[in-house]
C-alpha cells in the first residue's frame, strides 16, 4: 500500500491513541480534529490496524513481565540458597517459590484438561 500523507497521519493517530488519555488529545497531537479521528475509528481498516497496534503493545508488555518474573524467581532462588541470608528471608522466599510452583502446576493441569475437553467437543461435532 502506498504510504500517503493520510496513511502516515493515521499511523501517527494510532500511536497517539495508544499514548494519549483522550481521543481529543490524540487528535490534537497529530494536528487533526477529534471529528476526523472519530471518523477514522469507524473505518474497518483503521479499526483493524488500531486493534493490531494494541495487541502488539500488550504482547510487548507481557514479554517484559515474563522477563521480570524470571528475574524475580532467580532472586528468590538465590535467597533460598544463600547460607548467609536471614532465616526469615529464606522461609519467605521458599514459601513464595512453592506457591508459584503450585499455581503453575494447577494452570498447566487446567490447560491440559481444557485442551482435552475442546478436542472431545470437536470430535462430537
């Protein structure tokens, strides 16, 4: 697709919608009217691009949280294995690690059960 002035403005508008608190503020930051942005928001292609941008933003945030979660788990692991750590810290870290382990096992189990249920439903159809 040709990158016209309008498509560049629409790309800017999508970015603004993701970062500004209101539609009016997003429109103003792009140099367009709020009415124009509202019109674009009614267009299926713009809606699709906006939805994809929101999805991409959320996916990036989830990936950052995964990294932070891994780092936090490593810190807890270090505390549990640190012979110089206060016993209260070791007990707290160990307890939290066990809680997280149990939750992850439960989630994995539920996911497998859901997969089997969905497969069974598809087979019946």
